[in-house]
C-alpha cells in the first residue's frame, strides 16, 4: 500500500457522511405531516386490533370455562383471608392450652394441699400425682343404653 493514503480516516469520513445523510432524510420523513397521519392511523389500527384480540380471547376462554386472572386474584385473596383466620385460631388455641395447663397445675396443688391438710402428720406421704399428657389419657368405656319404644296400639 502507498504511504499517503489513510484508509481508516477515509472510512471514518465516509461513515460520518452516510450517517449525516440518513439522519437528515429520516428527520425530513418523520417530521412530515403525511408520516404523522400514517403513523396515527397505524396506531389506531393496532389499538383496535389489540382490543378485538383481547375480547376474542376472553370469549374463547369463557367458552372453555378457564379461570381468568381476576378469578385467580379473587380466590387468592380468599385463601389468604382463610390462612390468616387459621393462624389467629392457632394463636388462640395456644393461649387456651397454656391457660388450661396453668389451671390444671393450680388445681393439682390445691388437691395436694387439701390432702396434706386432712392427713395425719405421722402417715406416709401421698404418692406424687402422675402428670397426664394427651397421649396417656384414655377414654372411659361408653355404656350403651337401649331404650325400648312403647308399643303402639293397633287401630280397629
């Protein structure tokens, strides 16, 4: 190659000239009233098409009985409300269990105190009460009561 030609500088200069030319042409086209009118009519068409497609899709999904986004959102709110109520009930149950445990302990101490107050001092101490948990409690057998129905008089 010859020493006097700088291809890189020529390429940069050509690129700048092309960019300036395209920039001017684009500004002229975009700035014209006809482009604005064509762009506006295209946007109106695209918006109407989108509305029609949304409507058609909604009707199609309704015919298939698919849940809509609003249906899922409504159900989600209901599930969340139920979960919150369950959590509240669990908290209340925990408090009640604690209170029942405290009442049981207090009653047990009262019974022990009553027994120790009535028992003579020289006898052997009463055995310690057995702690009962829900697992150790057995249901008492249920007796079935069978009642006989009164005899009906036959009509003559």
